[in-house]
């Protein structure tokens, strides 16, 4: 990272610490620590195991998508690539938006694929994860609404996600139907901007090469979309990954001596992960706070127990990919980024 990005990361970490401090203050730090110290080790281990299965499922998603793009990747290598991609997401502000370019670089370096091919691969994975998560949110919230009254927090979260999903679909549809004009407009503007940057690596950048690369990008997107069999497999693996995350959260609750209905975690996890768009490293602290805000009213459990379970769960989902993915990035020779 350069100096500017290090400053952004440091600011994000400080912001996360402030949110954690507020969370501990509101819920009761001493009670949270007591819950954590009495957690059952075997069930914490089960949380780790289920989190690992989530990583495996979504790495197989990436492998399937890259296979559609004629980029063969071995199972073990796809796991290492995806873990490194999650590492990049977790240490850059704005989560996936900050980590996807790094993930695309990893894919291109480890598989001899073009950069835009890797970008389509990781972007397709993220989009399909959103698609499957919306289905789970719909199922979970519908079941909850039939049996209980939707609280204000949950209703606000669901409406917000619905509005964002609609806006994204409308924007993508518009760009897709006008992609030729979009490519020419963006490539022309980008070429002019890069041409003004006094760096040698941008000297040879011209509009025609940018148009060619962007056209390849949209061509790859179309290939992923029209391969129905692989698309179905990919969405299935995405759903399995979400279910493993749900099972991991349930195991974390069991570790502190409580149980939660599975239909609650079905919608809480995807909704909570939307907070990853916050300008914090991988959404750190923002996601935890959102989980607690959603789980306390929907489960009726003590805030300290909910916070402890969420911290166990997020320690696995956030920190395990950092440990595995950091090693993968070193192995792939990516020692710095952005």
C-alpha cells in the first residue's frame, strides 16, 4: 500500500475501535467478557470448522465461474485464491469494492488469465452471492413475519436492502442494454484522464485498447450468464455457503449456551453483511454492531449473549480468511497492493 492507503486503513481501524467501544459500553463489556470466558471450546471449534466449509463452498463457486471463462483452476488453488480475495476485502475500506481489483490481480497472476477475466470472475461471484442472499432474506423474513411482528429495525433494514437491490438491478440493466455506448464513453474519458498522469506506465494507454478490454469484460459477463448449468451450480454453491455461515452462527450461540431459530440467521447474516459497505476494513465493527442490533429484538436474548456469539462468529468469518489469505498472497507474490 502507498502512504494514502495506509492512512485510510489506519482511519478505518480507529473507526472500528470506536464502534466496538460504543457497542461494549451499551451492551456491557464485563458481561460480554464473562460470556466469552464461559464459551464451550468444542462448539467454538465447530464454528471454526463450519466457517472453513463456507470458504470451501465459495472457492468452488469461483472455480466454477472461472471454468466458464476457460480458466482452469485446481480445487486447492481456487481455495487459496479465494482466501486471498477475502483477505483483500477484509483489509481494504468498503469491503468488496476495495478488494475486487486485488482479487482480479491474484487470479490473473495465478492462472495466466487476463486481468479483466479475473475481474469478471470475482465480480460475478459477488453478484451471485447477493442474488442468493436476497432469496434467503425473502424466505427468512416471510416466515418471521407470518409468526411474529416485524420490528422497526428489521423493517427498515429489509426496506433499505430492497431499495438498494432494485437500484442496482435497474442500473445494471440500463448499462447492459447500452453497453456499446457505455464502453465508448467510459473508455474515452478514462484514456484522457490517464493520459494526463505523468507516469511511464500510462504513456501507452489509448482509447482503442481500453475499448477492447472493456468489450472483453462484457463478453465474459455474457458467457457467465448464458451458461445455465454452471450458473445453477454456482448459485447452489453460493446458497450452501450462506447456509454454512448460518450454521456457524448457530454454533457460536450454542457455545455461549443459547439457541436461535435457523430462519432468523437466514436473513440476519445477509442483512448484516450489507454493513460491509461502510468505510471500514471489511466492514469490521459495523457488521458486528448490525448483527447485534438485528439479533437482540428478533431472538429476545440478552444483549451480552448476542454480542458474545457474534464476536465468536465474526472472529472466524473475518480473521480466518486473513490468516489463510495472507499466506496465499505471499505465495502468489503479491506483497503490496493499491
